[in-house]
């Protein structure tokens, strides 16, 4: 049986610690965004630890 994790009484639900999203998953999401196949428009330009210097996408996640 899987242990659910810590129960947060403020949220009234079980919580899990944050995890690294994984580069393969992020790459797939980017691939979808570049082709306009996400459920919704991207929220902004790429940022954070997982982008490279050559990333230059517009607000919709498409190559500029």
C-alpha cells in the first residue's frame, strides 16, 4: 500500500514534497507549445534554470 504523505491540516489534504520536473517532460511540453498544441496559450516567455541562451520564444511559446 502506498503511503500518501504528510497531511496538511490547513489545506485539509495530503501533500508531497516538490520534485524536479525532469528535462524529458519539459522538452515534451516545449515541443507541444512550439506547435500550438497545448490546451491553452503559454503564460509568458521561458525562464528559470531549464532554458538555454538560444531560447528566443514569443509569448505563445513559438520561435521568434
